[in-house]
């Protein structure tokens, strides 16, 4: 294991979140492969399994706190966090909105994924309406959930437990397919859209099309604006419905 990975494992085991985050800034600034993740409210019975899964993967820094209000520190530190796993007991889902807004304000650059024991169409719709990047069930194996989080970070694919995919597709449906596709894409936008649907990351799309990353991001934004959508899964749904 290299020195960077060893240091990451040491930081992961430290009990105080902010000390670890401040110390890891130096690692983060020198690496594009170091992922920082924050757990919020994860029950004790789930902590050991989740932390154990992360410890088996190099390049991850993981911190855990009981509540968002425990977090104190400068904006620079919080902006370095890539992923927040927010646990919401399904019986307390009415509190999601308040907690999610707090987390989003604290971690503006992070993907936020909901973890809960159960779901229904309303909870899925509410989560994605607020801006969640995934919804995982505690019943699913941690190894599978971790794989979904990796796909979210590397390919921007929503991290959703398999049983929830039908709910999610329904919740993310945008306008009707015919109405959405009335505005044609340019040749380059269509090429970008097809690669998005295949699951390629922005970096992979840039490499495939021999364009720079900013160009890809610009055209993704234009594609979403034309189709009046905001997520990759909505684009996938449109392409499936239209047979493109």
C-alpha cells in the first residue's frame, strides 16, 4: 500500500471529523483519486459494516458524525467533501427536507445519498426533488451499495438500490417524450447524449469525442435545458421511450 493510502486509513480511524478533514486537505490537493466521504446519523449497528467496507478500498477517507449540527469548520474544508451518506429512519421521513437543506448548505459540492430502511414512491420523489443523488436501502448488502456509490462518483449514475429503480424512474419522469424531443440536438450534443446514456463519465466522454472537459459540461447543460430535465436518469428514460 502506498504512503497516501496508508495515511488515508489512519485518518479514517480518527474519532474527530474536523481534525481529520483539516489534516487531509494536503492529501486532497495533491491527488485526484482521494475520495472524502461523510456519514451522518448512521446507526451504531450499521457503522462497523460500512466502515469495514470502506477500509478495504484504497483512496477513501471516511468520517462519521451523529448529527449535522456537530459539524463546525471553514467553508474550504467542507467543499473538499465528495460524498455525504445521510441516514433517515423511514418512520421519521418527514424530517428529510430540513436535514437535507442543512447538509446541502454545508457541503455544496458533494453528492448526497439517502440511506433508509424502507421507501415508497413519495419518499423517492421527495428525495430526488430536493437534489439527492441516490437512495440506498439498509437491507441491501453494503458491498453492493458501495459499488453503487463508486458508480455515482465515477460515472455520475444515481446510487439506487435495485428494488427502488422502478420507483425512481417514475419519480424522475419529466415531460412527455414527444414534447421533450421537439427541440433537436446538434450533432455533437447527440453524440454526448448517447454516451451519457451508456453510462460514461464526463472525463470518458471528453476522451472519446476528443473534446475538453468544459466543452462536455457545457453541452450536457444544453441537452438538459432543451429536454427540460435535470438528471441523467431522465435522459435515459427519454431515449428508451423514443427508441433512440
